[in-house]
């Protein structure tokens, strides 16, 4: 065989081997970040008239193991301002979560919101579905006043759609207030999806 022919055969074999490796990586089950492209403020997921963030995790785990790992993450690593388990079994986990979101303001003003939402995980052998829904926001001052009051207070509250789609939240002291709340809340949601994925890998 001539040297030129040998090199062509070798190059063809290397090309086939590289292609097979790429296919193996693409179709390898249960690896990587469950949400291939993180959520962004430019593409808010709507389900009907409500904003719902969803992600699917596919791993070679039983639903009992999904539940065990998800519970460990939610109970020890999520670190919200507050959280309550409403349901927790091998079929599903449902939590009511409140996170404290602090955006950069100025030296005289703390720009912060409390974000409350339902976090739901449904388990099947081999897969888990996450949905974050019923998202509401309340300004720091109003939220803390309501918490500290002995009577029920009617405080201004915003839905995710009010802020992320309709841009209804604004203040005199903060430019693009709705956008900044959207960015910080989506950052938190992406963090949750990524970390749940990591707990399923372990």
C-alpha cells in the first residue's frame, strides 16, 4: 500500500472513531444539566395564563432513589428563607418555598423582594419532572411588616406574569425594577435546576 493510500485509510478510521464518540456522548442517558439551555428573561415559559418553569431529569434511578436524593437536596442544600413540605413520598414532593432576593441598589436603599412559589417534583422510574409555579413577589418592607404583625395585613403582591411579562413593578429609585427582579429570580431558578441535577448524578 502506498504511503498516500495508508494516510487516507488512517484519516477515514479516525473520522469514524470521532463520529462514534460524538454519538455516544449525545445519546448517553442520564448525564449533564437537565435543562440544556438555562431559562432567560427573554424566553419566559407560559402554561396557559401562568408562568411555569419546568425541567425533566432522565437518569437510571428508581423513583424511590429520585425521592431520596431530591429530599436530601431540598432539606439540606436549597437554603431558602423559608420552606414547608406539603407532600413528600416516592411519587411526588411538593413544597411551598420563599426566597429572599437582593438586587444591588445604592448605599441608602436596599432593593430586595421575597419570592414565594410552589416547587413540585413528580417521580417515575428513570425520570423526574420539576415544575416551579404559583410564583408571587412582595417587597421586603411589606413582607416583613406582614410577618411581624399580629393581624392579617393586605399588602401589595405581584405575580410572576405581572413582573416578568407585564413589567408592572417600578420604583422611583431603581431603574428597570421589573427586569432586575426577573433576572434575579430566573438566576435562582436556574440554580435550583442545576443543583437538583447534580444531586441526581451523585
